[in-house]
C-alpha cells in the first residue's frame, strides 16, 4: 500500500488560513522502488597501505636496537689489515741472534745482522733478483748469466721452484754466523717481505751463499714493484724480510696458502706483547 497526499482547498480554508490542508489517501498497488527505500549512501574509500611498507616500518627498530655488534669482516680477521707500517714498527729495534753480520754483495762490507722479535727473525737489506729454478721465458740462462736450474727446495711434483711465478726468499746457508734451521726456519716457511708501503707474503724457497743475505725471486721483486730483471733489476736497500718461526706452507708452491697464513701470522706478530 502507498499513500498519496492531495491538497483540497475550500473557500473558507483559503480565506481563513491561506494554506491548503493535506489529505491522505490509501492506494493499493505495487510499491515504488524509488520511494520504498532511500538511496544507499556511498562508503568512504580508505587509502590502501602497502604491506611491504608496513613490514619495513616494523623491521627498522630491529636494526636500530642490535644488542651485539656485527662480526668483523673476514679480511680483517685474517690479518689483511696489517700493513707495511705496522710490520716495520714491530721490527724497529734489533735483538741480534746471529753471531756476526752479513754482506749484501760479495764486495760489500758485512753490515747486516739477523735479528729476533717474538715469533720471527728478520733482517734489513737489499734485494738481489734470484731467477734460479725451473727454466721459463723470464728466467733462463739467456736472461740470467748466473742462472742455476735448481732450488734448494722443490715443488710437490719434485721439480725446482718457478722463480718467475712463485714469490720466494733465499736464506744464507748455515754457518758459524747463523743457522736458519736452529731458529725454526725451514723450506716452505712463511716470509713477509716489506718494501715501501707494500707487503708480499712469500716462502723460503732457496739457500744462498754463507756470507751474503738479501735475495728473493723474480716474482717477489715484481709484486713489490721492484724491477725483476735478474741482471739489472733489484733494489739496493730498503727491503725488510720477516721470517715467521715454525711456519710452513704445503705444498710449497701454493701461494694463496702462503698469503692466508702470512696475514694471520703478521697479525699475531704485530699484536704480540
């Protein structure tokens, strides 16, 4: 049922009130959908919040409130942070372990002692380029008039070391002046060679004359920025050799192992009391 409001006006009503009075009639029929219910009121549209943003907001405090510091990078734990200045500071004073001093060349006076410091022995000398060992394009009888096709210590395959490829150091042969074997030094032992601001980790690879000190392989010189030519290269001074006692790389030709071991030993050496 629906109702309609009609307006009738009588003369008296118009005279007295001036306003028509509504009359309500009941009409049977289908309800008007438009009149049956009011139009729905649209709901307000809420802004959507990305889930990723919410996640970031909740994760930020966790980073800001860490209770423990992050572990040091592997390179620092292995001693990669130990530089030339650190090593040189550690060997600034010499506690002589040799009974005498060595020459840097046959005609030079004997002025170089072997010193001890903590778990190492060291000396400061020149760098003569050693090309001895396996014959290569860089090291052979034509490039080096003093070439000798063997080394005191051999690679794992039994062949002489490759001076052009492997950084190694030459120690003087045992004598009354000093016996490297009695100081815990042996073939494959790890050596830190310092020149300027550079450090190269090498191994003990060859044995030289009893009275001369200060010699390293072609590869050692090249890595330190020293002219590696066996005839005209080398450095006249300013090279420090630090040999870590009771160390050894096996196989001796594994240079990466020498670097890893050398970095760790260098860190221990610098931090030792």
